[in-house]
C-alpha cells in the first residue's frame, strides 16, 4: 500500500482548503502552509494569486493544475517533492480534490510514493449539507451532472433511487432545468434545498419540495449553486427483487415503459426507482 512506501526525506503535497466565499474563513495553518511551500498547484493562477495577495502570503511558484495540464503538472510536482520541497494544492474555492482536477494530481502523487497531507477547512459540500435540514447520517456526493445525454439521465435516475441524501453542484444557468428533471424522476414532493452564494454577503438558503423549488427558481439566478436532495423513502423492497421482476416483464415482451409501470405497481415501489434499474439493465446489455 502506498502509505507504507512513502519516503520520509521527500517533500509533502499539502491539500489546502481555501474560503468558499468569506475570506475570513481561511485558517492560520493554511496561511502558514501556503507561505512556506516551494510551489502552489491551482486551477487558476490569477484567482489564486489574488487570494495569496489578500492574505499577504508570498508563495513560491504557481503551477496550473487543471484538466489540460494534469499529466505535466503531476510529473512536475513529484519532481519537486523528490527534491525534499513541499507543494500545496488548492482549488478555486473550498477543499481541493473534490469534484475538481486536483483529484487526479493526488492519485498521481500517491502512486509515485510521495506523501500527501490535508489542511482541513471550508467545504461547500459539507456546508450545504448541514444547512439543508436534511438527514446527514448517510449521504452521497454527485458533483456536477453531465449537461445532456444518456449519462445525465442515468445519473439523475440514480439520485432518484438513492436512499441517502445527495449533494450536487450546478451552474445558475442550468438550475431550473435540473430542478425540473429532478421533479420528473424523484417526484414533486421530494424534500430538497438550494444553497446559493454560501458564506457570502448575499447567501441564500431555500428549502422545500422539489416542486416548490422549481417555482422559486423559475427566473435566472446568479452565483455559486449547491443542490441537496432528500433520499428515497421506499426502502423495504430489495433492489434484487426489483431487477428480477423487471427483467421477467421484459422477457415476457413488455415494452420498457410498460415493464416499469407493471413492476412499480406489483411491488409498490416508486416508478423512478424502477426506472433507474431499467437504465442500468440497458447499459449492461
């Protein structure tokens, strides 16, 4: 395992959480770490540069770590670490490596046998979850959904069938369309919350059913958006039973739509949960 093969005379890649809105949320440890590392890997050098300037931190070299540079920056970071120097990884906001390219950099560094350590701090995911008022004992993270196509339908159907609370990111331009899609698959009465501009001056937290949220966000909005969706409630029927019943209906010659309807009625489970399994079966075939 990689954690046992780390070399102690090498540098450390620090995963440094930065503010998601309110700059006062930066920790003292994060300040100190950013000020002592040989390089800072970031998505946007201009944005990170402004943050460092605000903090009064004179960081070393800034490295671009995004979808286009992941291969080259990984090698560069490992080279610096093997010289015994430290590197910090930051995202544009919040905790790095969560739904951003930093995830692959962390994997590359660990695979190289170098050490990784975290400097905890702000996270839009956790902040939205605890503010939502929805169950927090079991939850999952979806990140950004695909914009369109079959993969988007599969992911939405998965959220509809998920028994845990789900957190996902969305752009303000696609918020209303995504809420409509969630209503179609989860039903209008599923509890949810939309968090906008978390920790900023005009923070807005809106809670209600998905149908109510569609109405609330009918017009265009601005800012950073996090959606939190409550879990499905019909958990008494095992997934294997749903799949077996659905497969039998399809083998009898039913159309997908009729097979879903019949399975839903026979087992007394939500149609969206059966639909999610139907998509999975099609994907496997």
